[in-house]
């Protein structure tokens, strides 16, 4: 592809490569990365990567800066109140060592960092789920927003045209759940993905296959469209991957970007062929280019590159292969690995063959087995390109001893029970049993006008968690028309429209309010957050500001996904069954057991919390009455708890 426009007409995107270890950092720098992103041993979203100590970080920064490569620190997990001071201490030490930027998930930290570290770039993590123009507009001080992988190119352009600088993932693993909206690993595996220790339960078997296992994102063929769209950062996923993966993926995109900017775009076929071997689960161009075939349900592992099918111990190879290369043998539903120790053709031993030759690889496998090349002695860590960059002067700054914003104590003056319902009949019944507000989806066609609702409880409007630009605009229009008594929003973008509504606004737990600074930030918009269900009893009680909502009962949405799910239930190999429901334009996987505080609601009430939320489809009315009673008196609840989980109430996430 030869663009008519000169390269100078386009901004050069920054190519960011993962550095989960020292060796990966060297691979990234030497193979053409403009920047690396890495973590220290704590507070980052890949806590099982090798990562860096703060002492090692100094050497990593010097190595990168001497070669003109920027260093971004990932401090992109959800942070508990007990960790906030440590978060800023780590940031201050890394800042003094000379990092160029920091990646964060808490948008509430943005102003604190910008006010105290004014020359530090701040990037908002994809985990913040900034998926529309309105939510991006709240983050004008951010140097870059890393967008969810579920957005189309058109949606991305709208955000760019609004004035935001954005970064996207161009290569690597895809999460099944929408960015930041996953509790699967946390509630089922007790390893929080929001805290950097995802157990990858989406890669496990359900209903006898792997319906949640996504393919590997690969956008190298789309580099021209991405550059002309004005995307500022091209990010390669993979801090848990090998240095060889980092080297090959970085070379692949370095050559593709440079070829376009030089006026003669081409896809580097050698590197594309190599990355297929090094790591792929089958490639997809994902939601950004409208691809629907995103899941690969056969196997969740790295496939390698297809080599051919065994026929009478021989194979016609689809790519070059040699002695010492590794292969995966797929026979029916079993995969085994092997290293090629000898090869023969026409009875003669050989060392290697080229594409199209028929050869005996001396593999022990059945006829019809598919063979994939999983490693090659010819794929090198070393670059075959020359990258010229001017060194970056390392800034040895002083540590910043910042004073954190003052958090005032507070609580709701009256006890309130809030409930989410799924039909108007359920809304009326829930009102009769004592709910103060019943929330009903604003997009449901029978959502009542204000004058048509005569029940004791207020009718509140629920806004789904994932909203496109158009869906959010439609929601605002409906709210102005229907005039509900309150709003519950699962989407951050609504805050940009908050001033239009003189009524109570609550935030769903999908917005991951995790500490007092989050509450302080949200109060600027006169909204009341629901605290994350990943917090324990002691962590909740430690909040200074108790003017927040506590989820006390209901179905926990473990995953929110734009990938269509055909099954209404997912059964894992342990016999757990996870219900599936559709909400707006996405699907939710619910926990196999509903959540219930039961008598523990009294402890949180005594700690100062007065607002509680119930979300149990077709059962909200029953439990509103039940919790009304429990707030007044002790109830024997042992038998009632059967089949329920208390989640992290007494089992804090790490």
C-alpha cells in the first residue's frame, strides 16, 4: 500500500513493548520499541511477572534512556485505603529515579499525581473502562487514555476528535470480559484480576469446551488505518510472555510502522511468520474492525504455526522446518509436544526442508494428526534492523513527599434499601415490601413516566455498564423525558451529564470504588458510589467516608462481555454452573452462588453505613423485607445462608 500523503502529514505513533523481566526489556529496546512498560514487585497488574525491584529500576531506566527509549511504570491495580500511602511512596521513588510516565487504573489519582509530579506523563489504564467520549472528557489532564479493546475504529476516532490522546493494544491476548469489568477470577479463584493476579478462568473448560477462550489480537495489517486515525500509542500486550515473543512482536510492528511512514507500507512477512510460531491462539483483528470470530473454543493454549497433517508418518510441510525445532501434535482432542530429532526424505536423513516438501519427521502420532511448529532454531532475539534514536537525558529528581487530599468523615442521614428489578411487576412488589428506590433499566420499553408511577418507593433509572456514545446519548434523552426519581449508573460517562439532573445519582459497583480518594473524587460530581464487593468487612469499616452504598444481596456479575454467548448456563469441570444473561448490548456471566450478607449487614450498619443494595432477579421484593427486618433485630440465618457466598467479606483479596 502506497499512501498518497507524505509521512510528515501523520503523527508518529509510539510503539510500546512489554518488559516483564530484564531480558524482555533488552529484547524490546534492541528490536525497536519507542517505550517499554514495566512493573515493580508490587501494585501492578501482572504481579506474577518477574518485574523489577526499585534498585533494578534505576539500571533499567539508564539502559533505556541511553538508547532513546522511554520507561513507563505500571501502577495499575485497584488500591485499598491501607495501600494508598505506599502507592504514592513507590511512585515518588520511581519518579526520583527518572521514569517518564505512570499507568494508573484509579482516575481519582490523576489530579493528585498531576499536582505533585507535574512533569510526569499519566496514562489511564484500559482497566478504567473509558469507552465513550463523555467518560474521556472527565480526564482532560491525562496524557493518554488506553482504550478498551471492544471499541470500533469509528468509536475510537470520535474520542480522538474530542481532543483526547489515546493508546490501543495492537497485539497480544484479549480479555473475554470488557476492560475493568471482571470479577471472575476474584470470586471463583480468590485471585483478583483487578489486583494483578488473574487466574485466567476464561481459559478453562465450560460445557465441555472453551467458549470463553479468546484468540490473539493482531493488527499489523491495519497499521495504515490506525496511524491515519490519529492513535498516539500502539501497545503490544505480553508482560508474562517470553523475551523471544517481545523481540519478534516488536520487530514486526517497528517494521510495519516505519514502512508506512516512509511511504511504502508492507507487512513484514518474516516476522509475521515468526510470531505465529512463537505465540498465537489463532489471530483476530477483533472488535476494532468488526470481526465476530473472536473466540477459539477448541483449545486455550498457544498453537504455534500450522505445519501440516500426518499421512503415513509423512507430512507436506506448510513452512520451513528443521532438526531441533519444536512441534505440537494435535490428535483428536489431545495435544502432545515433541522436538524434531531427525528428519528424512526418500530414505535420506536431512537437516531441514522448505515449504511444500514432503518429509518424515519421525514423530509418534496417529494418521490425520495436525502438526504445529511451536519453536524454531532460526528465530532470533537479535534484531535485523538498525534503530537510531537520540539518547534521553535521565532526570534524577528529588522524591516528592506529597500531602494526600484531606478526606472528611460522613454518612447517610437515613437508612435506605435500594433494589434493582427486572420487570415492572417486580418493581411494584419490591416497593410494597419496603424498598426506598427501585431501579429499572431505562431502555426497557415499559419504563414508566414520572406521573404514571404512584408507588411508595421512588422509581429509579438504571443505566447499563457498557454504553457506546450513541447509547449514552439515548439514555440521557430518555432520562430527561421519563424524569425518574433517582439514577443508578454503571457507566462513568454519565458523570459528564450529571449537571442536567437535580436528583440522587448512585454508581454501580462496576466502577470499582476502592478507597476514600475514589469517594472524594466522585463526590465532586454529587454522586454516591457503591463500594466494590472485593473489599472485606474490615476494609469497608476502615473507610472514613461512610456515605456510600454496600451491596448486601444479589447476583454478582463476574464478567461483562461484548462477545456473544450462545449458552444460557456455563458448567465448569468442578460442577459449578454459572448463569448467563443479556443486558443491553452485552452479556453477563453470573456467579454460581448468589452473594448474601444476611446478619452481617448489622455489623456494617453499626460501622456507619446506612445505604444497602439488593440485586436478585425475581427475588428483590422478598429480600427487601428480609433485610428490613435484619436491620432492626437479629435473625437466625444459618439455614438461609445455604447456597450463598459471603465473597470477600472475611477473605480479603491479596
